[in-house]
């Protein structure tokens, strides 16, 4: 086990990103912060560092508990990273139609009503 590892390699190893190239791309885009600073993919992380990773519009807060360079199984990955992400409120789905899409078909209308919780078929 190394004293410090690349941030993109660590994020891939603990299964935050599916591929290492996806982790590298996220670093380049500025979606990864180590101890509050935006980092490049080659930045070294050590035990105790706090990472903020933006995934799907939300920040995940992870603390490095173990440095890993190779991808490991899910139970080992859970031990290597402590997740301090606060719970977020569930977001209700809203039916939105594109402007100029015309009238909804009968099927689309039923789907929209079902999403809104007004299931007309059961009445």
C-alpha cells in the first residue's frame, strides 16, 4: 500500500467512477476537490484527505481511509473511503413537455397523469 496515490486512480479504485478515464475527465472539468482545492488527475491523496466529488449534479464528500492503486471489491472499497455526504431530500418527478411538441397522445397523457399522481384509469 502506497503512502500517496493519484486522485483519479483512487476514485476509480474505490468505485466512485466506472473507469479511470472518467475520473480523469472529472478532474479536468473541475468536479473533484481535495481539501477544498480543485485538483488535476495526478494530484496525490493521502489518508485523511477530504474529497468533494460532483456526480450527477450533487456533491459527494469522501474521506480517504486507505490508499489503493488497484480496483478492489465493494466491501474493501467501502472501508477505504468514508462517505460523509449529507442525506438529500427526494425530488419529485415533474412531467415537462418540449415547447412546440403539439398535443400529447392518449398514451403520453396517461403517463403524465400517472406521474402527477392522478391515475384516471382507476376511477
